[in-house]
C-alpha cells in the first residue's frame, strides 16, 4: 500500500476504523455514533453536502427538493435530530441521487424504500429504517450549513468516510494529516498480521510494531 495523495485514492484503502483511530490520535472527534450501514458492502469517501431538518409548523415545507443542488461525488449528510418516527429519505431520492452520480447518503434519522435503494445500488447509512413519511411532519430547515451530530461538528466540504462499521467525518483542513496517520495505522496492522502468519505471537508482533501506541493522543481533546 502506498501513501494516499487524493480522496479518490482512499476510497478502497482507508476504513472508518483507521480514520477513527487517526482522529483519536489527534484528539479530534468525528465518529457518528448510532448511524449504521443500510446493508453490508457499502463504502463511500467524499465531500459533505449538509441538510438540516426541523418539525413543520403551519407554514408547511418540503422534504427533498435540495437534491437538485447536490454535486456529483458528494456525500449527503442529513440531520433530522436522530428522529426515528418518520423518514427523510425514500425511493425516489435514492434513484435520483444514483442517477445524478451522488456518492451516498448518511442520515441522522430514518430512511425507507430499502428495496429501491438496494436495486439501484445506492449506499445509505441511517439510524434506522421506517416506512412513515416525513411529509407534513418535518421540512428542510437549512442546506449547506454546519451540523452537530453527537457532539461532532461537520461543515459543508468536510470529508466523510462510511463503510460497514458506520460513518466518520473529518475536517477538510485536517484531511491530509488524518489520512496519512490512518494509512500508517493500516500499514502497521497489515505488518502485524503478516508477522503472525510467519510464526510470531500476537503479543510479540504488536510490541515490535508499536501497536498499542498507534491511537495515543497527540493533541488536546
């Protein structure tokens, strides 16, 4: 494995686990607790397009028209305050997003029409799945503003990595640093596994390659 130089080169190389460990080593939050993959085998790395929802009032509001403004390759991050009683993403949006080349959607809330997303091959991460519509219950409150999920602040243009283990956000200004540390963590783990295959004990291999200090914090929390 060679050191990463661009977001595209990381898509098949950096896991959320190694990125999370790298963030820990720098004293940075980033792991989005409670958000999981809709199905196994999904993976995205991309710049974030943020959407914030809020409960409707007598003025009403829309639930999905922002999709026309999302650039290809972006990862949509929707914050519906973790609500699981109504959906903010469904089949029309999955199929449209796939058609537009959007990388995937991560939801602090609920999705539905799982079969349509699966058939389209569109990646989704969410708190849960539930069929009840968000129409007349929630509306888009803001697009492309900072969102805070579980204490993690994510801004438009930040980098989001998501895979079978969940989703993690990285500040755009720290991405190169985090990616380099994550790459080194992955490399050390590969070397440890190879050492064990060649007859070393796990304890020996970990000690020799500094495994237990990989996530030691290097900066203030």
